[in-house]
C-alpha cells in the first residue's frame, strides 16, 4: 500500500516537473504572459485548480516582492504536491532559461539573437496567450459593473503611473474599495484551498527571509568574502523588488556595474539575451553570476535572487488561505481580484503589445494565433511553433 502511494507521489512529481519544464521552454513574453500560460495549462486544460484559487494566488503574488509568475508557479506546485512540489515546479520552470543564459555567458557573448525573426514571432504568441487569459479571467472576476469599474480604474492608474509601487498602491485601494462595496456580499459556498504546509514551517520561512535580509550585509562586512558579497547583493535585489523582472534589472545594474564587477557592455549584452529566452526575467542573475564567477557563480546567483521569493510564498500561503476565507475580508479580495484584471490589461498593452505589435502584419499574425487558441482549441505548443515560423516569415517581407 505504501509502495503504491509512493509510486503515485513520484508520478505526480514527475508530471509536475515535465509540465513546468515545458512551460519554462515555451513561456515567452514576461511575467504577465507567464500568468496567461499558467492559466491556460493549470486551470483550463488540467484543472489542477479553479478560477478563484488561481486568481487569489495571483493576487497574493502581486502583494509580495519578487517575481510574481515564479511565485505563482511555486504556489501551484505546493498545492499539487507540497513543498517538494513547489521546489520541483520552480526547477522545471526556471531551469531552461538558467541553462540558456549560463551557456550564453560562457560561449555566445556578442551574438545578437534578440532581433531574430522567430523571437519576434514568440512575442506575438505572448499577445495571443495573454489576451485569451485576460478574457477568461475577466468573465469570472469582473461579472458586474462595480468590479468592471474597479478594473478600469486599476488599468488607468497603472498606465499613467508606471512605477514599482503603483501596483501595490492600486491593489491596496482596490482592497479598501472592495471592503466598503462588498462587505455585505454573500458569495457561493466556495471551497477553501488546502495548502500542505504547516504554519510552523511558514513562520520559519518568514523568519529566515528577514534574518538573511538583515544579517547578510553584516556577514559581508565581517568576512570580506567575495561569495558572501555576491550572494548578499543578489538576495537583496530579489527581496526588495515590487513589480516583477523588469524592475530587478536596474537594481542589479546598480549593484554590479558601478562596483566594477561587470562591465556596462557585458550587462547590456546579457540584458538582450534575457529578453530572448523563455522563463522568468530574474534568471538574468544566472548570466551575471556566470560572467563574474563562472557557471558556479551562475548557480549561486540564481539561488540567491530567487530564494526570497520562495521563502515569502511558502511563508504566506497558509495564512493567506485563512485570511481570504474570512467573510469580513472576502469583499476586499473581490476588489483585489478585479484590480488584478485591470493591472493585467495594463501590462498587456505595455510592454507586451507595444513591443510586439509594430506593423499591421504583426496584428494579423496575433489575430490568427488568438483564433487558433480560442476558437479552434489547438494546443499551446502548436501556437508557439506557428508563431515562431510566422515571425521568421514576417522578417522576409
């Protein structure tokens, strides 16, 4: 009996790894696009979680510093197979881009792949996928005029004020508005998500997060170790970023370029390569670490920059579930979920749409891919291949 249960557990972890690794190989377009890919794979196709649980997980990731899409992926893995599932999901989603950027740093410096036609095609794939995800999520999260209005104001606010703290402010305002407007709301008897993490483990993760944040700079000064200094810089950058991967890039530049650890030219070359690979933008750390200390430095940098996000999502999940199940705060969560739709639409326009749809033929390809995904119900991997081929053909026109 125990052996059968063990086999089921292994198969579940293997399936989780294979699915997350495929997403890591095909998820182009930045954090908003990743959320679209996750929604399509985990909610629509595999039904590993319902719309509300996914929306609540996205809302939690928006509250926390760090890479939102990676934290959502970790959360899905935890809900599927515990803490080990979260680790497996993270490794699967992150590993492809980490390997690609380490190899780029070692072998391909100076190669301009950012302007390749197939890369442009994959950006257009992201347009179709995100549009599909937003439409599906909006039907469930903004069904009435009040929540549509909250989403609209969130959209306008994040477009007008594109700062690292705007999203956090918008979400807090939406939570307050939802608390006032929906405090008498009686929802359906929705099931509470079960997170296989004890609160004792969660408290330990939160204490470790803050302990490392405050102790690493002290250890850095006391030891003078290059490795400790590098770990501290990457950890602090990952711990203090609100707004996703695009925000961490200037923080990393500030940490490493003025100090002479990496040249401006090498930094910009890696930045271009990071835009060209799938997966989270935080894997830019793998490139920087490899340039500074070889492949070992790339692995250490990757671990350090993602560790805060991992500790925070593990520390917050059990408490988040108990909070969102409280009737007094359900209205606030409804307001937050509506605001998330507005934030996603804002990010869909900038930078996804503005960097991908440059000419009428780009829009034509995006419409074709959207129709293939939405109406013809073709699997995502066909959409990705079609987009890559289409982008290559467009460069010949």
